[in-house]
C-alpha cells in the first residue's frame, strides 16, 4: 500500500507538504480524562489569543482560505477543517469527546492551527492518493446516507475512486472513519507557508508521542513534498 500526492497538486501548490504518522496495533477508545483536560486547556489558550473577528487574518488560516479560493472554493461556504474547529472554539463551544485518536487530532490541530486528521487504514485495500478529482468519484459523508460526487478539479484524498476526504481538508467520509475498534491509522498534518518543514516534523513527533502514550502500538513518520511525493507502507 502506498500513499502519494499527485504532481498536479504540487503544480498548483508547490510549497504544500503533508506530514504523515502511521500507527499500527493501537488501542483506541474513549479519551482519558488527562487528554480531555489538555483539549479544554488548548481551547482556553486559543480563545485567549484570537477572536472570531481576527481569525481569518491569522496567517495560518489565511493561507488555507487563499488556497481554497485558488481552487474556486468559497472558504466562507466550505471552511478548511482547522478554521471550522477554531471558529467553534472561539464561540466557546467545547469540542465533543469522540474517541482518543480523534480527540488527539483535534487537540494538535488547535494547538498549532494546522489541519490534522486521521484515517483508519485497517479497512483499506488499495493505495491512497491526494489528487484532483475527475468528478466520477463517490463520497459518502459522515452523518449522511447520501452519495455525492466531487466537483471536477477539486482536491480529494482517495482510495481508487472512493473519496476519503473532500475539498482537501474539508470533510471526511464514512469509509475511513476512526472508531473505537480501529487498530491501524494514518494521521495527516497538512501545511502551507508560513508553516515550515521543521514544524511539520515536530508536530508529527508530537502526534506519535501522544499515540504511544494513550494508544500504544508502533508508529513511524514521514514528510511528503514535491521532492518526495510517495510513501510505501
């Protein structure tokens, strides 16, 4: 199984990078109190640093909004995941406790203001790729029984023609949803400037340490970029 990013993504966004954390033989389940407390503390810190009014001018949020616009996507209608999380926090709406892995991703995302998401890979049969959509792919969003097709030219994360995430970092499908029974995952840490390679690597190490602390298992990290677009699992 491979994870790769297509040349056509890098031709549009040459400075984009994706940090990966792969974990196997993990034990997922309800988040421990210590992790939930860390999430609440991170929410409080973010709310003390930003307001709903100045959020979109924060360089890390602005970078994703500009990237969405470049793809013809209105960021006010389809918010990048990190902006959606931050907006919820700034409305003093605590992020829900879902499970250890998902809560861990939310924690790291709001701490660093970067998109962070996890996919269950123990349900996959084929390679994963971040690429531009043809429009023929299928997407079943979490929380709905509807089957959608992405727009042609939309950035999608896929297994074959099954969409795992639409609009780059916008919404995840049912297919690789992380549940308590999940035993193998891959975390994506997505970065556009001003986030540096060094910071992406530090975030991946942080995710690995949290996984080993709360879920056990074995982890490894990698950084996908224009010069290194593929990882063989």
